[in-house]
C-alpha cells in the first residue's frame, strides 16, 4: 500500500508527514538527512529540545557538514498524525511506544523500526497491526556527541524490508525517497534474513567491546584472541541463520572484518550505553536470537556464553 498523506496537497514530499521517535544519533542523522532534502520531518525531543529548537541539528559527516533548522516537539500529541513514523529509540524503552505512537497514527500510517536485535517488528505488529510494520537495518558509524550534535563517521546504508512479507510499492517508494536524501537504502526480499545478517556484526562487536572491559573495534581486531572469538561467534550465527532458512552471503565474515578495520577506534552503540550508565539492549541483541534458535531445537553455545558474561557484568 503506498504511503498516503492526510494533507498531501500541502506536502510536496512523497513520504508525506514523517515523525522521528528516538532522537539520538540514529534518529537525528537519518531524520536530519530527510529534512535536509525537503521532507516534512518532526522530531520528538526530550533532553535536546531547547538546544535543537534554538540552534537546530548540526551533522558532521564525510558527505558534508550541515546545520539544519528542524521541527522539534516535546510530545507526540503536538506532532499529530503522520504518514511515516521512524522508530529509533532503544529497544529497552519499547513499552513507552504504547503511549507515544497512538497520537501519530491514521488509517495508513506506516511504522518503520530502525532498532537493533530481534522482536521489534513483532512487538509493533502485536500492538498496532502487522500491515503497518517495516524494519530497517542500519549499517552506520555514528555518535551523538552533544545535544543537537551528530558525528557521522562512515557508512550509512539501510536495508529495508516488510514485516513477514515481500516488498510492497510503499517499500520501494520509501527506499527511493531515502536514496534521494543521501541515504543508501536497499530493499530486502526477506527482512528476517537481513536481521540475522546484522546480528553477525552486532553480537560479537557490541558484546566483546563490553565483555573485554571497554575495547573499541580497533582494539578488538588488534588482539588475536579477540579476533578469533569474533570470527567464531560470526560463524555460529551464520550457521544458525542457515538452519532457520536464512542463507547469508558467502564471505560475510571476511567482508565484515575487513570493513570493521576501516572504522578505526569505533565504539559500538552498546559500549557507549554501558560506559554512560544506560541500559544495554541485552535481550534484543543476544537473548532473543538464542531463544529463537531454541524454539527450532538449535543451540548457540558461543553466543550463550557471551550473553552470560554480559549479564554478569551488567548486573
């Protein structure tokens, strides 16, 4: 179903009215790119509201630095019904969506989650209807360095797909508008397979960065024992995905390790959460894959061991 705007005559954007829920690094970066290229984007802001209302968003990036005036709001009621809602908040806060999302919905509102881990599309489908739900996997090196300040370091692709079904016209429409807005966006035939592919990177690098006491990606790959563990974890995830019917690209391990070397001393998002005292997305990234595998009679001993290490460190 194509996106439809409740006031399309007033909005030139093919996306219609867009809301960003979760205005951290990911939400501000991708929302900022859309706003930069003429889309009608509304940001739900909490701690950054006053700074962003006054000064806008500042994005530093290899694609060019930008200073953007943006539409910031303190409540979703102030934003009102939208055509596309992009959810970029931490999975650990998903319960808040039960109150945040209803004021944003009309009959055709699409919900796009850019969150980490497994289970997010299922959560949205259960509470708001599966026909609304899309998922996106973000492959980007990015940090929020201060209120309203986003540092884009490298990459930026989004792999986009529909929840439990093949791509629709709206899927390709959203991807086309993202591409027009300096966002590399590729449509996936299987969102589930794309989710498992993202886990091949997220599980080892986010996990080992915390388990090893605060190591960035460069330090992990400079340590032979840690690199070996990265590769072994990746192999187990790929094997599990294949057993669940999700065949991932050949040479994925080599490709991911090679690409990670180009990130230099990058701190994964879970490490930043840990260092800053925020709740880590333990169950979505590490626990849920183990549980999905167990339902199919499969075990993930290496991921389980890492999950147990993280749980002990975070408790």
